[in-house]
C-alpha cells in the first residue's frame, strides 16, 4: 500500500531559534552512543509498573470524562490505537484518546501537527494542551511496551516517508531505550513540524538515553505536570534543573565520530 505524502507545515520555522551546532551536521553524520549499565536502567521496568499502577486510580476518572466529552462532541470512537516504533525498532500499538476528527488523514494525508490544525476538534485542543489524551498510554506501560519517561515514539509511516533514519543523525540511537509517555525533549521543545525539529529533539533524546536516572525521571514527571498547567520551557528548565541547550549539544557532539568530515561543513537541516 502506498504511503500518502506528509504535508509540510507552514508554521515549521515559528518560535524556533537556529542551532548552528546541529544545523551544520550532514545527514550522514555518525553517532556512536556509549551506554553505561546502571542499577536504574535494570530496575526501571519495575518502577514504571509500580508508578503506573499508582497513577491509574487518579487517571481513570479523567480518562472517563475525556471519553464522554469526545463522544458527545465528535462522531467516532473515543479511543484510537496506532502503530509506533519502540525499543530496538519493535512495533507496538499505542493507545490514546482521539483528539482529531475521525479519519481526517484520508483527506489531509499523513502529516505532522501544525498550529491551529483544523483536524483537531475543540475538545481535542484542550485534551492535547493538558496531555489528558496521553493518559491511556499507562496501559502501554503496564504491558511493557513503553516507559513513563523516554523519547517520543514515532509512526513507522512517518519515519519512512520523511527518511528520518537517513536525514537525522543519531535517530536510531534513540531506540535503545523504551519510548516514554513523557520525556526531556517533550517538555523542552514543541511538537515536531519538520526535519529540523526532529533533529533538535533527537539531541535531547540522546542526552536522556545516556543520563537516565531516578532523579531525572522524577523531575521530568513533575515537569510534565507543570507543562500541562501552562508553564513554558524556560521556566520548566530552571524550576526542575534540566540541562540547557548548550549542555545537551555538548553531550551529542561527544558522541559524534571525530573523523567524520561533515563536522566542519555547514549544512542546514
């Protein structure tokens, strides 16, 4: 089956400062990520399961209200599942509350979300802003397919259509940990709109892959609550002592193969 083209977003360059250290990299820049086994990496599965079980009693009433609002205001199912790429490239079905009009991609084609996206319902806008639509992913955590914290999972159709493996340095390395309901890139950067935005997020993702730990995960969980309440990325970074752009870029640069010639060439994403 042919894959519909992903439509470019007219808002792709909005509210984004250039990042020369990342923009100058050639698409084939090689990343060699060295992982150090830790007690937390080994025991994170049990912690994810325990926290998901504790959160479910709080999440279920919100999920129920959201389902009622979606069914009341938009025809179609309240839940939807979608194939995503997880740990080591393994595919699974993510569970979310529907925030867009039913079967909207039959008309629009597969594309990233955009500002004032007409595919998103009025209720869906609120659910996305508060991240309530993400709560059913707790069941993905309980099934061992996701973690509470980790890189955002992407659709295989998007990866293929946009050539993310080929155009985004280090993209495959982010699949060395389970995808997360929330994560460092998610609380610091806006939603993906183009290749450049994916490049920037991968830099944050790889910082997390190398520095995942209990304290960082706890800070990111509380940072997600702050984001849902309307806090901006700069306030979140300062309040929860998250790494800044310079620090995550330095870690990313340390994992680039030194002999790669593209490090001295300017190549915008």
